[in-house]
């Protein structure tokens, strides 16, 4: 999906709904509303993917 399409999808999901309680935080990459991290503005799936690619400074993969 192109960046413009992602932005359009994100904008559509963030539009004001009929009731204020229906507004959710959404991942800026995929639009997922669940498992959202406020600090990164991403869902857990996208956060993990970006961390493995090394695109998040200071974040390393933990293993034990």
C-alpha cells in the first residue's frame, strides 16, 4: 500500500464520529486500534517489525 493510500485510510479512521467515545488511537502504519503503544504511535505488530529492521533507535531485540 502506498504512503498516500495509508494517509487517506488513517485520516478516514480519525474523522470525528457520532459519539466521542468511539474515537480510538490507531496505528499510523496499518490503522490497527488494538495493542497500540502511545509512545511510538504504532501497534505491536508494526513496532516489532520496525524494531527488527533497526528503524527504532535504542530498541534491541531481547532474547532469553
